[in-house]
C-alpha cells in the first residue's frame, strides 16, 4: 500500500511537469514491483537451456543428396511449490521453427507424479522400446534406403497422461493413458510398466498395454503390446537384452522384436557399443536384421557421436539389404 501511494504521488508530480520519459520509468518500476509482489506468494523457479547439433547422414544404397542437417533447441522450464506441498512444473521446447515438447507436471510427493504432455512424452511401451545400451543409436536407428521397422508400436505421444510412482525402494511404476480423439484414435489406449533396480547394477523392465489408434505406427488394426528387458552394469561394461511383442487384431500384422547390446566405457569421456536387433514379421518370411556399431565422445558441452548400421531385409523385404551411417556434432549450453 505504501509503495502504491508513493508511486501515485510521483506520477502526479511528473505529470505536472509533463516529463513523459520519467513517467515511463515510473510505469516500468511500478510494473516490476507488481510482478514481484504478485509472485511472492507462489515463487517460481525459471530456467532455460539450449542445444544444437550438426549431423551427416548417408547410406550405400540410395542417393541422399546433401546429407548435412542441423537441429536447434531451446527449452524453458518453470516450477513452483503450491501451498499443499505439490510441485507444479511446465516445460516448453522450441525446436527449429515449431513448438516441440510441451508438458505440465504435478509432483505430489508420496502419491507420485502425473504429467500431461501436448507433445514429446511416452508411456512405458514407447519410452522403453529399446533399452539395450548404446553409445549413440539403436542398431536400426540410422537412415537407409527403404523403411526400417521400429522396435515397438506404441500409441501416439500427443495429448497423453503419464503417471510415475515409486512403489518402494528399487521398484517404480510407470503408466500412461492416451485419450480418444474421435477420429484416428476412436478408442483410448493405456500402458502399464514396472522398473526394478533393487540389485546393484541390474535393471529389469516389464510393460504391457494397447494401441487403439492404429494405423499411425505402421501396422493396421488395434494391437496388444508387451515388452521385457534387462540391463546389467559391471565396471565399464553394460549388457542388455529385450523382447517386444505386437499382437494385432488384424490378420498377418503381428511382430516380434528382440535386441541385444553391449557398451564399454573406455574412459569418462569415450564410450563404444555393439547392438543387434531382429524383427519377425507375421506378414513376411524374412526377418529384418540390424547390426550397429556406435561411439560417443564428450568434452565439456560438446559431444561427437556416430553410428554405422547394416540392415538386412529392411521392413521384411528380402531384396533390401542396406547400410547407413550418421555422424553427430552436438553442443549444449
């Protein structure tokens, strides 16, 4: 109240003198005071981070033209604690010329955290599609001629609810709910997953769910999904194995995915890995088989990483045996 009276008094005095520059200064001062006063009840922490990368892609069985591309990302995060002890946070990522990741999270503490994502979040099936250790890309993660089939066929990641809850020490629950949009996703979809880390060095993943908004992920019809994976770290070595199943309601659309990987930390800055994956298509007599070699080197805010992959029977096509590579130069600020 004293600040308000003082500001009004000074504005009147300056108005008499018709000093518009000083009047603008007083207006800005009053605005800043109002912002500070209004934010004092629920103070928020605001931060920003940025990253950019330069990537070279190429493959042996197709003309990629200019293989050089870049990414640029600025992420804004704001969080604050409510009177009831809940922590509310929001994240917005500007990626190129579009708004990419957008999330709103409410962390209740003992009751877990619920996140609504307009874009950029995944349930357990999508988030754990391939957990085998890699220094850069999955075995099938590079671009080659033809359409590579992915590890999982999870529901869409736009406008999705994700729930994370610590059941006990070493056991975490992750669940998701993707509402129907009344068009492509006529029915809603749900995933449930558990992550066990109660033994030093060992991580066990298990999840099951459904995707009722096909054909957005490459297969047709509604599908039941499941996955199981494990990683184990011992010293500088980490090994992993995974198996995913897609049981489609449409004939000849089932897929079984398996993957293995091993990574080795040569030093604190340098890591290398070898990965292999296989997809068994019900609709094809040929399995997609991929093998990838990766490395990653980090120095300060700069990371150089690369992957070379060989993919046989791309998408289940017997005549499509291709190789591809990518080299990334990343910078974080």
